């Protein structure tokens, strides 16, 4: 890799027959770069915008979003899935623009359980048997899934130029991943599931997680060091992935980065779950201890990435907390069984469905002394919520490309109204649930369009904007749909 006057090279490492390389190039300022493979230039491709590499010491512009299906961009899929907002953003952005300092991908970067027709065709071409052909089964198929998701020229260019941080959500492996202990027990009885989850976590480690680590962290990462030393590191990576699924305390997918007086904390809200009924927790004890250490200290601003939102519309929040109480036996064993079925059927699995975790997180962040912006996705609509009495905000941007049906849009609009919150509150009281530590309300939204959000800091005070593709624009263009300033401590 050649960046300005700096040149760095690394040998490839191999996993399941696929070759990868990570090259760290120290630079003092933004410079264009090129990638060479065995002395032959392979990036940027001829005729493409040049890519740049640059240090990021302070966050001035952050782009974030979640939930992106990688279906084609032809007319039928534009009708069914809308315009790909990230692709439209990449089409508009140039290296001469004010480039973002960070792109945060907050979950469902790929849909392993809802592959495109092209992906299904690839699956059918290589296997049959008892495994479902409309879901990813092994590392080879995950590699193709990521290739299809990220090889659009506009997407490749954005990822090659804008520093990126990611965290998974359920569809990166499978819908409802780790919703509850009964869900895990049910999946464990399916013959192909073990191979699937091992492949999914292994592929995530390669395609997303390694890029989240700093060079110093990779230099001491035992799995990375072992994989690089082997002719093919599949066995080492598979063993690590299986262990991470069986005992989440043996690994950590969460991570933190400091940018001046701003700390970014990205939380694993899927693999790290403790699912024993009666003591459910979004984060296990090891993860909680790590998080508490990250929140302490002098930080003007905390950006907390959680794939699933913390502050939901009040009606939805109370229903999820009520359902958890019933699933834990508040109304007896028979009701508990039905409540568990409902939990899985309608995706009652956010922080509210882990009530103790919700309360613990809100108190931790609300008492941190920092302005806290919680960035999330998952729900397929965008909004802003504000906690009463503390500088604690929820910013949701979802989907990048995967819109809700009209029926589900209407259901979520209804959940925003006060009567829904009152009804949910009554349900919560029937299960004798305590009141949440803070009250909150939706201050902006919901917006249901495909979208990306930007976070800027004019005068040191955060301001967020949501952008959606113009319906009939060709080439694709983005239009601002909302702008939300956040009172905070100025720099």
C-alpha cells in the first residue's frame, strides 16, 4: 500500500481458502493512496475517484445508519426496497468535499437470513440437502454475501475513503438472534445451526470486527496473531467463534475509541446477552464491568452505539417490559409459555425487554456527567427521544435500505401517541413493574424513509440531520428531511 511518501506492506492471511490483508499506514495528514497486489495496482480502479487515508483526531462530522439490504438497483427493487441511501451518498460525495470523520454502521450490514435472488442462485449452485437454501450456511457463503453487499463501486469507494466502525445486529447472523434462552435451546436442536453461527461470527470477525480494532489492539489479539501464522486459519477462527457463542464472557465484540474529549462506545447487544429467565441482561457481567470503566472519566460527549434502541416509544417500551415479566412467570407458568412465544413472534427484544439492563444503563449514562447521544438502528424508522432532566438522547437512523410495510408503519405511529403510553403503563402496573428511572418522550419523528444521518458539532454543540433519497432523481440525490440541535456543554 502506497500513501503519499509512506509505503507499507503485509502478507495476506488465509481463512477457509480466502485471502485477506490488513495494512497499517501511519500518515500525518490526508493523502491519496493506492493498493498494490504483488506489485500490480488494484485500487483505485481506472477512472474512479481517488481514495484518501487520513488521521482522525477529533470528530467534526459523523455519518450513521443501519439495516441495509444488498438487493439490485433495478426498477422492481427500487419499488420494493427504495433507493439505497448509502449508495446515493457515495455517488454524491467526492474527495474534495468535507469528508466525514467517521461512518458508523449500526447493525444488519448484511442479511444472512434474507439473501437476494442473486445470493440464493449462488447458494443453489453449490449445495442442496437439508439446510435452507434461502439462508447462509457456511463461511464460503458469508464471503459471497459480503462481496455482493460491498462491491458496488460507490460503496467500495466510501468504505475506502471514510473511516468506518461497525457492530452487528441479528440479521448479520439470523433474525431474533439471542432473543431468549428458549430461542437458543430451540436453535440448538436444528442440525445446521452450529455450523451457521460459527461461520457467521467468524465472517463477522474478518469482515467487520478486525477493522474496529486499533493497530495496537490487533498487535496483541491472540486469534489474529495465530491466524496470520497459519497456512489457513480456519480451525483457529472456527474454534474462537464457537467459544464466543457458547460463552460470551470469553470474548468481547464491544469497543471504544477516543477522539479528543469525545468517547465512542460501541456495544455488543446481541452476543453478550445473559438469557437466564429472571436474570436476563443485555450485557453479561464481564461486559458490564468493561462498560462501567469506559463511561468513567472526563468526557464532554459520549457517543454510545447500540444496534437496538434504548429509548423506544413509550407504548412499545411498556409492552416489552410487561411481556418480559410475564415470560419470567409473573402470571404463572402457562402465561409464561405464551408470553415467550409472543416475545419471539413480534420481536420483543430491545433494552425494554431486558428491564433491569435498561434501568442500569439509563442510570449509568444519566449520572456520567457527560452529554450522551445513544445512536441506534434496528426498528426501520428514524426518530429522536430525550430523557427528562438529564442530557441523555436517543438518535435512531434506520433503515439505509429496507423500508417497513404500510401496516407496520401505522402500528408504530400509533405507538407514539400518549394513549399508547398510558395503556402500556397500565399493563406494566398489572405486572407490578417499577417506574423507569427517567421519563422520556419522542421529540422528532418518526420518519420511515430510507435514510442516513449526520452528526456535526458547530460551536462544539451536537446537531443531527437526516437525509433521504429523492424519489425520482437519476442519478440519485439526497435531501434533508430533518435537522435537530442538541443542547450540550459547548467546547
